[in-house]
């Protein structure tokens, strides 16, 4: 699978901008969303190759958005990697149960983000 376009979802402007910069510096096309509901819309419209999604967000959390994305025929094949301050074993298990492929704990390094992308190439 080739990764070109990545959807980044986070309600924190700082975290969203940081992730966007890391990915753009590595020559990826980045689309952003500030909520789980917007993530679902963007996933359907943009058809990204990969999604990095925060868990704790207003309106709709990342777990709920991931369930919607992975159960929709047009978006079910897009891998979702959670990026969150939550990183306990239970959080990782729950993330996987919701359809997530991985959970990366904040704070993260650019190397960790790019390593996650490389897992799906």
C-alpha cells in the first residue's frame, strides 16, 4: 500500500499543527479535522491512505469516529492510528477493539510518527 494522503484529527491546535508539520516535512499530503464528526466527513470525501486520530475530543471522541470509519464500506480499509495521552494497556486494547491499528502515546517524536506511517507502506 502506498501512503500519500494522511488525515490528522485532533481538537488541540498545537498537537494538530505539530503532526501536520512532521508529515508535510516528510512530503505527505495532509488533510486535517478538529473533531470526530469532521473526521468521518473528511475520510469519506478525501479518502486518505492513513488516519492519525486523537481519542479525547468534544462532540464525538476518536473511538466513536473510528468505529464509524471502520464500519463504513467506503472507508473501512483506511487504517486508523490513535495518538493520545492515554497509553495504558487497557487503552491500547480498547483502541484495537474499536478498529484502530495502533496507539501512539503523546508526547511523540517525529521518528515515532514516521515509523507508524512506514508500517502501512
